[in-house]
C-alpha cells in the first residue's frame, strides 16, 4: 500500500536542518497541510518549492479532517508540517493521523528535528529515562500535575513560552525543591542559541534579569537524580 500522508518534520530554527528526503516529499505531494501557511511558505520559498498550502491548525483541525480524508481516499498525497519540529509533538497532527489509521490510509512519519531532543542531550542530565510533559496546564490541573511530578524519578522535559518562564521555574522550585538541577535551552539552532544550567532558583533569577525571547525547553532532573 502506498503512503498517502507523510508527516514531515521541519527545522526548529536553522533552515539547513531539514532532510533531503523531507524536501523531496514536499516537492512530490499534491498539497501540504501547514500549521501556519506563512511560516511554511518561507521554508518552501527558501528551497524553491511551489506547492499548494492548506491551513491545518488547532482551530480548524476537527473540521478540516473530513475534507483531508476525502481527498486522500480519492488518491491524493499530502504532507503534514507544523511551524517547527515534528507535527503532533505539542502541535496539531494527532487527530489526523488517528483518523487516517481508522480509515486504512497509509501514514509515514519521516525522522527529523524536534526541540526537546537536543535540549535533553546538551543538558548534561540523564537521558536514558525521561518523560516529555510538553506545556504544563495554565490553570486547571496545574497544581495536580506539579504535585505528581514532584515524585517523578525520571528526567522531565517541558516546553514553555518566554513570558511564563520565570513563573514556571519558581513554581517548579516550590514543588520539586529549590536546589533541583535543571537546564534551559532557548532559540535552539538559531544565531542566539542559549543553554543555561543550574538550580531552579538560580535559573529563575538569571532569566528574571532580562527580557526573554524565543522558544524554550526546560529539562529538570528527576527526584532520585538530585545531586547531594
């Protein structure tokens, strides 16, 4: 059975990080499902790819799936991309993949960029066992989730927005312990990439002194890995 939906990871910053196979697929498919057509359009223009872009994001995902499935059943081939990294990792994509599987449509995910892997590897924190938490709940369920994570023994990985970073670090310090070791990776693969390591309180103080921009990954040691 031929693949009809390709999941294509895109660069998280540096446009050179897309694979040759990824570029070939983007050229060959009938259309591209994009989280933000402007962002994907910039990538396509950089590589001289002209292809029909169809918006596919968290606000239209449920409605768009019916039409996408219909087109795939008619024999069309599509690529699904997010603004950066691998689709469905804290981005749209899961619902479409699930529906394709239900409908017997062949799905293939290409390997490629995702922000938490380089952040984990360069953190210096144990990477043999870890849990990916993505974004913590903003309000409802946040206390419950942090309480559970206070007992987590595996390395923990979070995504966070710049304006919430300091608040989240202070909350993690309250629940996990002020001396819990962590690493912050910001603007990965970009010109002003920054990796800062230290205790949760040290990191909160560091980022409280200056405006914070860019995509952020927080890596925190598990309970049993805390340094004496």
